[in-house]
RNA sequence: UCCUUAGUAGCUCAGUUGGUUAGAGCAUCUGACUGUUAAUCAGAGGGUCACUGGUUCGAGUCCAGUCUGAGGAGCCA
C-alpha cells in the first residue's frame, strides 16, 4: 500500500504534469472545503491538494481536519491559484488517521514557543520546529562527514563512568541500590561495593579523558554523544542532558587545535547553508518578523543568513587572555563603570565581558587563548611563563562559549604536580596517566556543545527549542 | 540557587478603587459561500480566574505560602 508514496519534497521538485501521484502526510489546513495544505515533514513547503467540489462525500470531507493523516492519489498539475507552482488534483483521498479538531491543540496560527514547549510531542508539526530539526539533522550528519573525511575515528566513550575526577560539574548518580534503605559500610556510609558495578558510578560529564586514550592509539578520534550535568542551571543556554562533540588529536598543538575547530565550525555551517537553504530562509524570515517588534537598537545588525555567511567567509579573531583583559580595561564600558564585575588579570571572565569582546568590540567569533592556570582544568598544558595554560575558548555572538579546549599536558611530572595541587587522586585516573608513561605525545582537543551550535545556526534563542525533548531542572516530560 | 516578572476560555490577551451574571480576537461547532493561501460572512457553545490558606458583608482584584513559565545572573558546553 505504501510503496507508491512519493515524498512531498520530491513532488515539489517535479515540473511536468503527471498522473497517478500518491502522497501521504498530515493536514496543516483545509481551506474553503477544497484546498488541503499537506505536509509530510520532508520539507517546509506544503503541497496543495485540491479536492474538487462534488467529487467527494461530505462525510469524508468532514474528516479532513488539522493534523489528520491522509493518503492522496491524483494528478499533478500546474496550479491555477497563486502561491504555489503545482498542485495535486485528488482522484482519491483516504483517511489514515483522524484528528479530533476539538482536542488537537495546534491551530493554523502563530503559537508562542513557550506554549509549544509544553506540547513538545506535537511541536515537530509546526513550520518552525520542522525547520529547526531538519537543520539539526544536517548539522549532526555534517559532524560525522567532516571528521570522517579527515580520517578521524568515531569512538564511543562510555555513558556510565566511575570517574568523578573530571571536574566538569555535578553528576547524576547511577545506582541499583534501594534508595530507601541502601547498604552501609562500617563507617555508616553507603557501601557502593554492593552496587551494580561494585563502585560508585555516574552519568558522564565528558568523554574527553577516554577520548585521549583513543587519540594516543588512532591519532585522531572524535566522540559525539549525550552528556549529563546535574547543575541547577535555569538558563536559555543550559540543559541537564545535551550532546557534545569532542575531538582529540595526537601530534597537535594549540594552534593546530584552533585551526581544526575553526575549520570544523565553518564546515558544518556551510553544509547547512548548502542543504537547508529553504529552512534557513524560513527561520531568517521568522527572526526578522520577530525583531520588527523590538526597538531599533535591540535588533541584529545582520539577518540570520548574512550572519552565517559572514562567519563562514571571515577568519575568527584570535587573542590571548592577557590581550582580552587589556581590551576590557581600555574599553569605554570599563571606564564608564558599565561592567557589574571588576576586570583584572586573573579573573574568570563574566558573561558581560565575553559579550563585550564578541558583540561590541570584534563583532565576530573570537578565540581566546592562554588563560591563567588557576581558572582552568588540571589536564591543560602548562605554558613556559609558569602562569598560563594552553587553553582556548571560542566565543560566538549571542551564544557565548561554544567551544572549550586545550593542548593537553603530556609531561607526566607536570601533570601529576597539577593534580596534587588540585586534590585530584592519581589512583582514580591511573589509566589516564598511563598514556603519559607509554609513548606520551603532544596532543590537543576540544569540546563543542552541539545544541549551542544548533542555536547559532538556526537563530533560535532558547536551547530548549533546539533539542527534541529537553531535560532541565524540574522538567523531564515526554 | 539568586534577582525581576508573569499565571484569567483550546491559544493570545483585556479586566478600573475590592461590588450584580467574567470580556475580546483567533480556534472549535452549526449554517451560508466556493480558486482558497492563518479563506470570508452570520450565529452558537466554551471558565475550579495556577494551587492552598487568610483578610472582608463581598476577592480574578488585597495578604501569606506553594507550584510552574519567562527574562537576567551564577555554574558551563
């Protein structure tokens, strides 16, 4: 029954008249008891199906309601009306699934993103979310394509981990022990020897440490998987469950790392522009309609597509942390005391500082390197100045930190010295330290937050709208 | 977690100083119309005013607490 189906995306591309075309999809609107706007998710464009007056029973027409699933066979013809080039003159219409219009929550009108978030199971059926998730798919595909073309090996790092020394935030405990009455040891603490893995385990906050194990055998690897942070973060940029891409490369230094990250970001944006122009154009239009409601000074200087093309066509700005602090100290914002937080060498830059650099000063993505070692992780390579480490963060306009990475400390004595200073027990990471004992090499890597990348490319502003089923504090519906 | 702010019909919102029976547009239903683009026109139905408690003759409106959303901050990707 279904093998004759043609996707609407392919039907729209046909420019000759054809008999016996079969499409299936969900009704978006039914106008004038005659015109069905049909969508099957393959494209943002609806196919206009024409049910000629008198050809169909009233009982059938009554069942063509918003979001009903239908099968239509008919003749593809040039459209008589404006607004579309072709339309499908229906010969037969079958209802595959009814949709009760009294109950169905989506209407053929504009809905708020907040409302759609409450019905995330149905929001894919809107233009906006259709476009967002088709673009998300393309970006995910482009990630694999980019790394595969460059000879990187896709390594699946574990989701359950016993290491709590990664230092990347609060973790979700994984346990099969009874919550109400867990076994206790002699000191009265929970006895994880009794637990499923015989030790305390959590959901991963990063695949990096395992990634380094792969890089020091395969040369270049990447991971792309879910990541979990149990932080009580309530912002438009944070999720408790998100997807992260983490390449690790042997024989790479900080500059190689930056070059790769910049090439990578440009590659996947270019891929989306090439493959999702229709969806990007829709979101571009949506965004500019939204911005018309804002006062002039709050509007973006560039449209979404202009911004994406600008990023692809221009070099990212590269500055050191020390230079960044100097720029801030010499800024009029600092001199006029516009910053809420003070600026001096050694601070962990606040959002307002990063936004000033990216959105006001350079107006393009900025790579900041060589941060003070005190504010960065133990595994970052120590520079010769004794004060900084070979770290790099990429800051994107409107998003903030989109990439965090570094050259890794490959020298065992320096690495263990930093671990001791930061109270990280060596015995928990013996396997990690082994890479520095057996053929250690200079290597580097970074992590890119996939949803933040999708935010940037789609122009959406809340991270909960670019992941299908967002997990955030007090929210795990669907 | 902190600050700010909001919660009234399916959706978006109005609701005056505390005062009779709670309002609009859209959606839905019924009818008309029939080449429409969120169709149009006429009519109808639709409410635990987030929840709990309090003040008052009387609370959508005032007070306290709770829950949830949004904007900003922190943490970070």
